[in-house]
């Protein structure tokens, strides 16, 4: 099965437009996002050098290797059970998991940009890009509550008001309505 590994990343135009949308904005980053996602495919990796030597002297590590399909007859490989940052499919695995969570919270992806989620009842948006999320909406209390709810499921780093997103510095002059 061929996967489009980048289909759920917000388009550049979406996050640029989100900067000018008149609303409160907050940013989070998901700590170790990809490790929350199981893999759809079987992927094997070479065991890091020295780990077999360590496993020979430590039963707990040896048992852990066995758990990940270690076979002494093919001693140099183990099966991955979770997505890692170096895998090209990791972003899509994480985004699929995030999409399920956001749907349970009342958010649906936009048809034109599946990396942007919208809650029609609250008029709030979430712009996603890999493990970063930009929350946009009229009610800062709602956004704060939403971040707390997300943090109960996945450990997140709350980066506060949107001063930077994807390396772009956001400077607002609200009284003069300038961005």
C-alpha cells in the first residue's frame, strides 16, 4: 500500500492565513509525538552497536530484545513497534492518531486542507504541522481547556501565545491592527 506521507500537513497558505485571522492564538508542541503511534507496516532495524553485548550481561535488556522479535539466528535486527522520527511514514501515523482524538473533541478536517481542523460549534481552528499545533479562536478560556484535555491524552509542551510558529515570528500590534 502506497501512503501519501505528507497529506495531513497543513498547507503553507493555511498557516499564513491563520496568522492574520483576528482571534486568540496559542501554540503547543507534542513531546515525542511519533512514539505514540503504532506502525501499519512491519519495519525492522539493525540493533545499535553494543546493545547485544549489553544484552548478554543484562537479562532485562535481553528480554526486551526478545519482545521486539529478536532472533539469535538473525542477530542484527529487531522489529519496530512504534514510529520514529527518522521514518518517512511517522508523520502520517501520528496525524491519523491525532485526527481521531480531535474528531472525538468535535473537530473535523477542512476539505481543502486536512491539516487544519475546525469546530463549527465553537468557531475554533487547529492548524497542525507534524507535532506542532496552532490553536485559533475567539475564546481563550476554551483554548486553555482544550489544551488541558489534550494534555491528559498526550504530553504536550504549552508554548503559550503564538509568538512563533514553524519558525515564523508573529508580531502583533492589536491597537493599530497590524501584523
